[in-house]
C-alpha cells in the first residue's frame, strides 16, 4: 500500500511543481531561479508541518514521501546553482544556495512548531 501512496503523491507533487515552477518563472523573470527557490522553501515548511501532524501514518507516506518528495527538487536546485556560477553570476549563485539552505531549515522548523 505504501508504494501506491508514494506513487500517487509523487505524481501529483511533480505535476504541481512543474506547473507552479513555470508560473512563477513567467511572473518573476530574471537570472535568479525564483520558481525552484519558492517551491523548495514552501516544501520544507510543509514537510515540517506534515512531520509534526502525520508522522507514522499513511497520510505522511502520501504527503511527505510522495507529494513533497516530488514537489521539492534538490537536483534542480543544484543544477540552477551550478549554472549561475557558469554564467558568471557568482553573487546570485552564492545567495541562492545559502539562502535556500537557511530558509529551508527555518521553514521546516516553523512548519513543525506551528502544528506541534
């Protein structure tokens, strides 16, 4: 059953990430990868919330392992950060990577504390 829940959540999460990422990128044009940044920070917050509310349940498997596992994207984060360096956008690259990590941790903690 867990595989089905992860699969369904993952399918939904990847479609939401793709759609939302494209929407954000159209609205906030520029060299900074706003789409992935916003998605990963909101995903960290939501994972904190789900972890405090649904740990050990099928909802956790569906939402955290499935949906949020596909919604957030470490590989795209690395790809975009690396490409900023290649494009000689070092300040944007460093800002993107450091702020993503800091706000991701804070977002998770906030989501966890709000619902704990």
